[in-house]
């Protein structure tokens, strides 16, 4: 038998947990569904130093505080993989691999997953030297050499996390300058264990049972080469987790969800918040703002449309 809620939130990252805090404080019966870890991407972030009020805080610590705050007001938590969403009149039915739930409003805050390069060896060596989370896998590479592919904030965060364990980190970027913000660039350039390889792409991951190297291509000279490494961390961007939403809400060209300033989609009662929505700044602080905005819009929808 389906359980009924005022608001169902899909995803328990910073956007989802903030939304739950606001909806429960408004007296709305709220369920959060999470498929992996309560706290979302925060659980894989070592140090956060750009969150207002916390000059330095560990991602898991911030996630734990947010989770405790949301549940203290009555938010319910369920693990499960959302397999289908059905919009039926004013009700939204969410089917997971565990159960079925009915809500008046849905806030989609399912975040993103790591983008793949699509090169030979990437799939073959997944978990055998190809990684996407330095915080999770860094301890496996003590005193070894690891390459990080990418030049964004995420890539530099990964590199700075890896230096705590490795003997050397090689940042490989297709451009000639990092896209990461100034503070992170300066920190990376000042780290003696980080070296940079510019104007270069990775064209293959090499190895036998585990990664032993990568194949490189200099995009300016066309020169190819092989670099010996023990692991490679892919940090080349993210893809929104919106596969099941096709046909339910409109999706942008990159798969993200278009919303208005209130985080509302084109479907009444369905909202999106955080990195999964179109034009997200991809920051913890912005995800939190999205979650609060979406929660207030959901409350407004329920009170004006359904009551």
C-alpha cells in the first residue's frame, strides 16, 4: 500500500536536506528518498572552505549536521532507487526498488554523476586504478603516482586531496590554464607534489590487471606519449541524474532540468534544486539556496492549489 506525503524529495545532498528542513518547519509531511548516501556529494568532499560561517569544515561533518537538523523537525528518510515517477492529476507517484510513495509535490534534488571520457580502458579499469573520488580511494595510493584529468574546481579539489597520500599528483588539462577559482589555483601551484601537464588529453588508460599508465596527446603539437601512473582520477565534469525523468519534465540539451526563479519546472508541483537543475553554479551554498527556494515554492503550491 502506498504511503502519502505532502512533499517527496528525491536526493539527500545539500539541496535536498535544506528543502526538507524548510518543508518540515512549514508543517509539511516530508519524505526524502536517497539511493546512495545521506549527505550526497558532501560525503566525498574532504575539506570545504567556501561555505559561509564555516571557514573550514569537512564535507561529512556538514552533511551530518544538515541531516540531523532536517530529521529533528520530522523529515523521514528512506533508501531506494527511484525507478518511475507518475503524474496523476494533482498527485505524484514515486516508485522505487523498495516501495511506492504518493506526494502532492516533488522536489528533485538528485545531483549528478561523474562524466566519462569514453576512452579505451576507462571502463575496463574502473575500480582498478580509474577512480572518481580522491577522498574515497586516495588511501589506496600511498606513495604512488596518480594522474588527475581536468582543470575545474572539482579536479583541483581531487588533486589536493590526493597529495595527502601519494608521492606525486599529475594534473592533466587540455587547456593552458586552470578553470578553477583563484584560491584553489594558488593552493595547487604552491603544492610541491602537484605537477601540471598542459594542452594535453588522455586518449587511453593502459594496464593489465590494474592501471599502469595512460596514453597522452598534445593537442597543439599532435605528439603522443605514454605516462606511467598507478592510478587516474577522472574529473572532467558531471552529468545530471535525470535519465528516468525524460517524458516527465522538460530536460535541457545537457540533461539538466530547466526551472524558473522559484525552482519550478513546467509541471505544477514538480520542482528541481541543486546541481541537477539547469545553469546551476555547482556550489554547496547555491544548492542550499535552491533547496530553500524550492521548499517555499512547494509550500505555496500545496497551500494555493490543493487546500
